[in-house]
């Protein structure tokens, strides 16, 4: 059979995503009975329509650039011998589908993508170009993100703010925007993925003391050890006495940082008399460039005792006093002898 004629409506130089397109396939006059029409496209799709009419219109919505390209149709008849015969293919009609707007750029307030739980997350989605009207969308694992968040938009960008992050916010984030073209909103390509990891907050460290009794004599050494239950981050340690941080070198103290490591020591080689008090420690953890403080350790109460006078010193003083007395007695005796002779 002779090829059919194919028509498209509406006729446009370039079609937009969301356009409705109709292809009409018209078979030439024939005594043979029409059995069906077939519509096909270069994207690989084909649709068979069973009908006895001489013409059929197939309508569909353009969902992407895959719907562009060459389109054709053919028909099938039942001839006089009751056999099905397929016609030649119609002349092709090529349609062009405009690409979606280019993807936006998605950025995060922490370049590493790592944040401590409870700290804010701020995403910024920026559209290229200078188109005035945009509508922005944020996605997590492909699903649009809005509940529990705040979106602020301007002409070219939008911000997604999560004031207090939780571990549920760990995942892959993207964004897109809609651009108004011919009074229709067209969705852009999706941005590159930004991966977020929300880390659990640090636990309080453990503070130890040597001597373990927490009682030390004035002038003797006192050592504190602060142990953090973290071994995958940079840490900065701090020691406190009665709630005030002990500065390096205070009371002759020496801080030994174990780097890398999860503990630090504070040593006082000669403990001052008035250094009794309630001691704690804490640390800061580097999470994506932000130093996150831990809770402070449990309190250790340390007592510094006054030193007692050593026994050798007491003995030495007594002996010296005895010698002085003997010298005085001898001097008195000599004076009396001299007076007697005179």
C-alpha cells in the first residue's frame, strides 16, 4: 500500500517541555479495509492503534528532549485475500525540543559537608543567567525538601536553612529551579550533588588525677589526665579549676598534648599551697572547620596539704641550739675564772 501522509499540530520551530503535540496519520483512498495505525519515533518508541478509520490522530505531552527527533507513521490493511499488509512509511517529520534550563549551583555553609548535630545547615542554590522570574526547589535523595526548613528566595538564588541539624539530615542534596518561558514554568536540570554528614555531638571527657587519692602535699607533683572518647578528629583540650580555665604556665603547670591522640596531661611539678579546688576538663572538636565544644567532665575535688617540717631539719636545729648553749656556758665560765684571778 501507498504511504500515508503525516501532519503535526501545532507547528513550531522548537517545542518546550510540557507542550502537547498531535500527529495525524492519513491513509490514501483504498478499497482495502484499514486495520491499524503505527506511530514511531527515533527515540525508540512505537504505538499501535487498532481502528478502521482512514485517519487517526495520536497526541502526547513532551516530557524531555528524548521526545524530539524524527517521527513517522504507517498503516495496516486487510487485502482481498484476507491477509494483513503493512504500508510504506510516511515521510518523517522532525521536531526539535528545547533543552531544560542549565543546572544551578548548590553550595553549603561548610565546604567539607560535615557538621555537628544541632548546628545549622545553610544551602544556597544559584541559577545562572539573568532571567528575572525563578522558582526554586531543594531535594534530599530525590525527594523535595520543605518540612522543618526555611526557604528564602531572591531573583537568582534561594537559601534553604535548617536551623538545627539532626542525623536524619545526613544524605545527598540537590536543587533545581523553574524558569518562565512562554508563560509556562520549565524545570531546569538538577544541580550537582552536595553530600552532608551530620555527626553526633561530642560526649563529656573523663578526668583522672595522680595521686589517685586526690590529696597531694604542697611542693609535690600533681598530674591530671583528660581522655576524650573521640579518635577521628582534631581535638583541643582545656582544664578548669573552680570553673576558671587554667592558662598555660599557671602555677608552673605544663600541658602535654598527645598529637595525634585522644588525651592530654596537665602536670604541676610543684603543687602550690593554695591550689586546692574543684577540677574539670573539656575539649573542642574540629567538625568541618568549626570547633565544637564538648560538655565538661565530672568534677574532681583535689586537696593540697601543707608540708610538715622534715625530721633531719628538726634534729639539725636542736643540735645547733645545744652547741650555742654550750658555747655560752663556756664563755661564762671563762669570764668568772678571769675575775677570780684579778
